[in-house]
């Protein structure tokens, strides 16, 4: 089975930076896309950034110019470099990936357990 494990969350002052990592492991044929969602207290979960196998990226308007998503295909790992953080970025960040496996040849969604990012003013 596939697992996504996030790391890199923590607490930081406004204006600071954090780098999140998410490593996929298990019976993986291919990873079509990987990305990050976040859910702030009292808010709905929202897409932060996504990167496809072809390298196409998309970002939420609120993080454009501040966050950068990248991936290492050899390591099945996606990264989210977060710069100029502000308190509005405080949320649980979830890794998400669309992955093809022996049981799901055309892929399905997988989710990490989340990592908390807290930005203080």
C-alpha cells in the first residue's frame, strides 16, 4: 500500500520560512501529480500548490510569489518552500498525490496525515 509521510512543519515568526517535504512509498507504478493542501482553523481545506509529472505547477493566488513547489522523481518526494510566511498561512498542511498502483492502474488519490504550520505575528 502507498503511504505519504510529511515533514518540516513547525512554528515560525511572521516573515520567516519553512520547507515541507512529503515522501511517497509503497507499491508505486508512477506518480502523476503531487501537491499540498491546507486547512486553517474554522476554514475549508484548500489547494495550495500542485506539480504534475510533466513539471507543470499551479498555486493558490494567496501564495503566488512566496511559495515554490518542486519534486524529486527519483525519491518520490515533493517539497514546498514557504517564504515570507504570515499568520494567515497557519494551517495543517496535507500532502496529496495521484498515484498509479498495481490495484489502481490509472491512479487514485492518497493523503498524508498532515503537518502543522504555525506562524506568529
